[in-house]
C-alpha cells in the first residue's frame, strides 16, 4: 500500500502551536495528547496551526506572518477578544477542551493533503490495481505486523506526551502554589515588622512623655524649694536688726559649680546646629573619622600596657607621653592647651607608634604632668569630637550608662549632670536625650563620644 493510502487510513490531524507559553501551552499539549486523532508536530509539518491571538505584536503583523509562512495550512486563532481575521477560524476564550477538539475536527484535512501532495496519473492507476501488499493487510503477514508495530509506537508516543504534559502542568501548579505561599509569608512577616515597629514607637513615645513629666515635676519641686528658701531668708532678714555695714562683701554670681565659659564650650562641643538625621547629607556632617588621631593611640597604649604589664610610650609626638598600667596613669610633658591642639591633629600613616618599655623607671616625675587614664581619655575624646560622633556610633541606638561619671574629676559639659542622670536611669538613644532635656545635639554627642571612648555604654 502506498504512503498516501496509509495516511488516509490513519487520518491523523497534525497540529502545531504558535505563540503559546507556560501553563497555556501545557494545557493545550495535554488536551491534544489525549485525542487519538490529533498529533502535535513542528509548524513546518502541520496541517493545522493554532495561533495565540493575544500576543504583544499587532494583529496585522501576526496575520501577515502566519499567512506567509503557512499559506496552505488550516488556521485556528484563540483569543479572549472578538477577532475577525480573514482566512482564520476564531475560538474565543473561555472554552473547553471539547470546544477546541470540535473546532479542529471541522477542518477538512483530506482536501489539504490533496492540495499539498498531488497524485500523478501513474499513481492513480497503480492505486486501482490490487497488489500483494494490499491483500497482505487483510490476511496478515509481514506488512500487517509492521503496521501493528507502528500503531503501537504511535500509541506509546502519545501516552508519553500525555504524561509529559500532565507532569509539566502539575509542576507549574506546584511552583505557582509555592510562589503564592512565599508571597503570603513575606506579606505576613512585613505586617509583623510594621506592628512591632509601631508598638516600639508607641512605647518610646510613652517613655519620653514619662521622662518629661518627671523632669517637670522635679523642676516644680526645685522651684517650690527655692521659693520656700527665699521666703525663709526674707523672714530672717526682717527679723534681724539692721546693722551699719562696714565693708561691702562681694557676691559670687556663678550660676553653677559646673558652669563653663563660651570659649570652653566651643572647644568641647563645637558650634554646629541641630541637623535632620533623616537627610543623608546632614547626617554625614555629624560623624568624624578618628583614625590616626591621638585618642586612638592612647586607647591602644592602654590595651597594650595592660596586656604586656609594662609601661608603654607613644612615640612620634613633639614631647613625651607614657602610660603606666600599675598606676593607671598617663605621664606627659604637655599642658592642656597643647594637648587640645594635639587632639585635633590628624597624624600621618604610622607617624605615631607604641613602644613597650621593660624595667623602666621615669626620672623626674615631678617634671611630667600626671593624670588618671580615664579622665585624660575622656578629656581628649571631648576635644577630638567637638560635638560630633565617631564613625561606628549610632545616635538612634538605645543605650544605657553602666556608671555615673563624677564631674568633680571629669571635664564638664553643659547639662552634663542632667544627661548622665537620664542615661544612667533609662535605656534611651542620644536623640531621646536631646528631646527629653531640650538641649542641643552637639552637647549630647560630645557626652556620648567621651562615654563611648571609655566603654561606659551597655545595650
């Protein structure tokens, strides 16, 4: 039997899919794999082409391209829109598998085969004659076995195609479910974070309000106490006989034992105004890189001396500076004014170095200025920072002082006692302290830099 007769007996509709992707293509493949009279092939071998009518290209371009590439093939376009393409059969979404198969089976593929593969007169005459092969189809034999083998092969191929399409569909569904679960989980976590953030902000606001209330109550008590004291003093004066004054006694008008001059405040806190930390350009202005500064070398000298249990000299300075771990004291030849200038100096790479000195006894200690390590590091840190923070510090981080400084020993700052009271009693950020005490940021930042250099903060 000729190849043409065998194709007519099979009557298989060869179909190609054009423009479909993902789940849509998998569903179509699954639909055709279960139809015994349909077979998916490449577009060049197809008698029927099914086109996705909802592509990104213009309708005219898609029609022209399909007509040029497949002029003799039957054309079925699937779209959610009401299309009217000349020479195309339209199947509108949504549709069922049965609707699709019915549309496919309406095409007359025998006329297409006759058009695409014309039969010569010799073939027609040969077809009218009964050959031994034709008889062999009905009586069995080698040809019949061959046809049975081909049929079995096609059946297995269609079965594999069905399994493959269904597997792809199941995998795609599983992927979609996992993506939806991941998105839902991410949204839930985001909502949790927002809720926690709002809760923390509310607690923080309540804490600040409580601290402000305590501050107002304290001021009120102080005012009442001062008023009572003045009233008592006035009554005592009125009750005391008036005496003729001999010499006028000068009155001490100093507002506080920790009051500092404007020059000292400039050296310790600078003169920068408050900044908006939400703006990156303003935020950068409050930070200082303390690398290659005297402060860093002093802290390194303390660590090295305590580790080696020997005195350490800081070399490279225009004078002498030693740290003795046994006494926890710095000895130097620098006055405070000169030390202030050294604190602001940026030294070159490896310009300063540390030298451990064993069996060393400092001669003429009386000629050297001695100062406790903590008070000197605090002082140099304040002078170095000048109202700024060192890199790595966070003005919005909740911290608490582990000790309360004694400002009879340490270099004072404006409102230093009030700042230490707030930070010792509560876990708050530097910005919280600014709001609670209504003081400039530069004052709190100087305090924070000094305490940070001595390791007084705990989280």
